[in-house]
C-alpha cells in the first residue's frame, strides 16, 4: 500500500469518531513514518487508545486525491452497481447507523421499531448493503474499522464500514435517485409513531398517555388527522377502535391486539416500501382522513408536557432499573448464580472478568459483582437460556426481549454515551421500564 493509499485510509476511516481511526488498523509502518514527517497526519489518543488523524494540510490533499480517484473509477463503480436497484442503493447510502458516513458491518440482532430499522432488517436489503460496502472497501473507497466508547476507558465498540463526505456525495450524485417521496416518508414516519405509541396505549393513566402521544406526534412531525386516517382502516379490520382524538375523555384510540396490529403495519407499510425500493412494483398507500382534528398548538395548553432539560431523574431511573434487573436475574438463578453462568456461558463470564482486569490496570475501582459488567445482549442470553424460569411462554419472551432492547438502545446507551437524547426516546424508555418492572414483580 502506497503512502497515498494509507493517507486515504486514515482520511476516510477517521470519520468513525472525532478523535480519529485506531492506529492498530494501520499496519504500514514505513508509510506512516513518511506521512508523519511530511505533516500530513498526526497522532491522537482517547483514553488508552492510540489514534491517527489527518492534519489540515493532509485533509486538503486527501480530499483532492479522493475526488480524483472517484472520477477515474466512475465507470468501474457504475458497472459494479448496475444490478442494484437505484432506490435501494439511495436508501442504503442515506441510512447511516449512528452518525454520518458510518454503517454497521453486522446485521443487528434486534430488528428495531422504526420504519427505517424494519426495512434495513430485510435480508434482501441487507445483502445489497453488504455488496455496496464490500465493493467500496475493495476499491479503497470504504474503510472497515472499530468504534470505541468512553466506557471503562476506551472500550472497543462495534465494527463499522466508514466512508467520507466526498464519497457519499459522489455516490448519490452519480447513482442516486429519489428513494421515497415526501408523502411516502410521511407514511413511514406514521409507522414509526404507531410502533412507539402502541405500548403507551396499554397504560391506564389517561393524562400520562395524552402527554406521551402528543410528544410523539411532535417528534415525528405528524398531525392527528394523519393518524386518524390510518386508524380508520385498522378499525375496519377489527384491530383497533375508532380514532377519538387527544382531547377525548378516554384514550385517543385502543389497540385490541398489539402483535396482530404490528403484523398489519408491516404488511401494509413495510412490505410495500421494501418492494418499492427493490423496484418490484410496491406502492405505499396514502390515507386520507374523513374527520378533522384541531392542530396540536390548540391542544398543547390543555396538556401537561414534561421538560427534557433535567435528565437527572432519568439517569436515576435508568441506573436503578439496571441494578433491579441484575438483582432479579441473580435471585431467579439462586445463590450459585455465578457458578451456573460459568457453566452455561463461560465466554460471557470470561469477558466480564477481562473488563474487571482492565479496571484494575487503569486504577479504576472495579465492580465487586461480576454481573455489573454485563450488557443488554448478556441479559437477553441469560433470559433466553432459562426462559421457563423468567417467562410463561414464547410470546412473553419475545415481548420482554423487545422491551429490554428498547430500554438499552433508546435510553441507556444514548444517556451513558452522551449521544442525542430526545423526548421520544425518553418516553419510549419509560414505557419499556414500566413494562419490565411489572414483569419482574409478577415473576418474583
């Protein structure tokens, strides 16, 4: 690999995080010495991790070089992507995993709740996604590298494909089309809204439901009229009640069977959306309301809206729940819980022990209880393995796992890793925790 190739790898890969790309990902030692001596790259650090970044001069040179190479290989890229439907190509490139230009390499175990997550979880879309990024990687226009987080001093996170702004813009300008119209995007936002609001509607506190319902409508830029139009259809199918509205005496509407409701949503929105991207004639139906509801601005004064500015109580709720969950798991497994887990999950327990060892080496006070090093996937593995102990049937097991994922991805991770945390995530997390606490109380 030439010095220019190594420079481009650093320039592209450094988009994984602001601190840069891991030095361990760059093995060309002589080329690195040359780039450092020319002032094109510099060393950086994040806790115990050593990183590389381009200098201002290096970034300017790399950007020009990258644009030149993209133009030179335009026809080759076009040939490689000719069998990929253009709508699907556009959707994939425009859907990063956690920040701009960064995409997961491994398909998530949890399919997610938003329309975007559900579409991306489709195996046909994911296969195309893999083809796009492996092609780019082989051509030097994508870097596969690891992210890292502040937890316990620079712990490695997940592996990602990383591109740069120049590559992103070149791909969309040359091979992109409109993936979804604005009207179709409205329906996809409606899908996400309905998936998030479904568990909220199962509570009995009407004021609590109204506030959360209102905040989700704002979060997804929807009106009651758009929701009412769709619920008119589900009411005809016997899946919901008629839509009553935010200011009705009871709930805005009732869902009679959440699993069937979610299946219907996937059938009438997600399946056509995927077929549309694959250019198989899929058409997302538009829904027109018969009733007219007042704008949200007229309802706000009559609702008590929680304030997102104070996250202290949210942090306490997240932390207390995780401690409660760990204690619950230990109590169900009995006094010999650790011995039991060593037998069933030796690699998991070994991972916990390694994290404890890292704490000790860094001079951080280590956790006395090994389960305190567990993550959401660990909790789920344990509950799945001993499902008869934790749940009554497979349906409940699925719901519990889904709620654990929501608590972790919508609340715990954004809060602990200083990522974007909005009202929708807070409300969804609270709903998940409330469900899980009731489940634990019932199974004690």
